[in-house]
């Protein structure tokens, strides 16, 4: 093993024998060796005991079993001692809102510039990464705030996770996701520019989002809980509009995520070819059957309901919103139980921003309480989430060539998922989050 590992590190150093010039020293790539007490490279394979992970240029270049770490030139190698910790792939949250914090003050949109979302987002990006989430799918923001954060974290200027960003959500005029709650002149002034009516206009908005830099298309397929319109939680877009959105996005190589609560809206979104159904609160057998037949995954965001329930009766939400919250609470989690029984994939997403960022890992216990095993819950935030993003060859596992997205903690999450609520060390793209 030592001979093999030294061969790898030799590629990273110039000649050991020849005197190194200042330029050679400056150009020699650095290597990080992480001593692991108990490795979980893939939740499906379980824990495998001690190991050493070798990282260079943000990538994993070798994973070796055993506890021995070979020596190498100190000026080019950093050794991270996690020999008393469990180390596994960084977690993936498929539904977050980094640029916002919880609260019912919808009127603040009239007083805060969109640039403020980048400031809030930088704070929340750090909280999210420190909680062990090294990749997130940003599920709706102002035009460029999430895109700016995406660039900042990618370049290491802002400490935080890898961001797969949607930008503004597509919504129907006057529906969830469109600006409501103000006089019409204020609604118009605050409009994101992504509300649409009719299949042609909706296709245009998808293309506009793609041009602006969206990694994924987010739509509000049904009514929502926290918006200021109380017209139910069923389908907002027509079948033709949703099909147009899905077909246009897919033609551009983009996937589509749908905020969806009501059963018939979920069913319509699945039949239209939407890739993930987020929330899925009132999903019934017919809706889940349509999801299975069309390859849609459920992202249940159970923590969203936990978060909003904590604010009931405290004057945080308007009466309209409080009524909708109470309407949903009796159904929370039932879709997860049914989805597992029917073979619909259940992937990890929280809706962080509806509750305080950094609490994302509390979702695991809620998933387990509604029927997933601990191993299934952990896979939902690693290998399955990576597959849903189309990034299964890059993230979600610890293997050669994968991004160096790693977390360390005490305990075994394949037996007790709550250990993931206390993360001790995080690496994103080879950079340690301090």
C-alpha cells in the first residue's frame, strides 16, 4: 500500500532528489491526506473501517483501506486526522432557499433591494455547509442573487456548498410564486418577470431562465402555503402549460422541479414530465402512480412543515397563511410512506429558509419516522440525490475522481440518523470549511 501511495504522491512532487527551485516549489500541487476512523464511501455498501483519502486539486485521487499513512514531503502534504471519526460523502439538499430567512413579513420585499439576498445568502451558505451539506439545489431566488452565490462558492470567495441554482420560479399570474398581497402597481413593480399564461409564453420563460443562467427550472405547479392568496393548493398551470415547460426545459438539457401540494396538481405535473415533485403533501395513490410511471421523484421537505408549525399563533403569519398551514399539517409525511410502498424514489430536500438554515439534517429523523430506513434516508441525501441532479459520477460517493466533498462526525448514521445533526468537519471541493 505504501509503495502505491508514494507512487501517487510522486506525481504531485517534482524530483525528490534534485534540488527544487523557487518556481518548482511554487508550482508543486499540494496534497491532503485524510486519516479516517470509519469510512462510509457509499451508504449502500455500509461502513468499511479505517481508511486514507487522498485529495488533490479538489478531487479525490485515491482511497485506501487501513490505518497507515505514508510519509511525504511536509511542505506539500497536509494530513488531516479524522482517525476517531466517521467520514462519508457530503450531504445534498435538493430544496433550499439560501437567499431568504424564515418569517411572515412578505411586505419586506418592498423595502429590501435584491442585492440584500446575496448578503443573507452568504450567511446561510456558510451555515448550510457547516451543517454537512456540500451541495444544494437552490429552489427559487431573485434574478441573480443565487447565481452570484453559485459563482462565489465555486471560486472559494464565499464559504459554502456547491449550488445548483434555479433563479426565479415560473408561476401563473396571481398564483403561488407570483407577487401578491400588494396593490396592483406594487405587484407589477415587484414582479420577477417569470409569470406566464399559455403554453407559448411559458416556453418563452423557460428559455429566458436558461439564457439567464438557470441550472434547473423551478415551477409552482400548485397553490402554496406561504403566499398571500388563499385559493387552495391544487393545480395552477394547465396541462398544456406544464407539458410545454417540461418539454422546453428538457430540450435545453435542463430538469424541472415542481412545488406541488394538491393531489391532482401532482398527478398533472408528473404526467407532463416534471422530474421532481417537491412537498407532495396531498399525494394520493393516483398521483404517486403517475409519478412512478413517468419517473418523477418525491422531495418531501418535511422540515418545512415542522418549521412553519413552530410559528403558528405567534403573529408571524397572516390569517390566510395560518389557515393553509393548519390545512396541511394533518397530511405531513403520509406521501413518504405511500411513495416507499409504491416504489417511488424519495429524495432529500428540506425547504430550508422556511425554517432556520443549518437545521437541514433534522429532516433525516422525520423521514425515518415516516417509513424510510436509516440507510435509505442517508442514501436519499447522497447517491440518490446525486442521481437526480444528473451528477452521480461527481458527487454523492467517496471514490477516485469524485469531488472532495467530505464530512466527519461521531457515530454511525446507518444505525442512527440523528448523528448527522452534529457535524465536526466539512470539506467542499477540497476546501475545508472553517
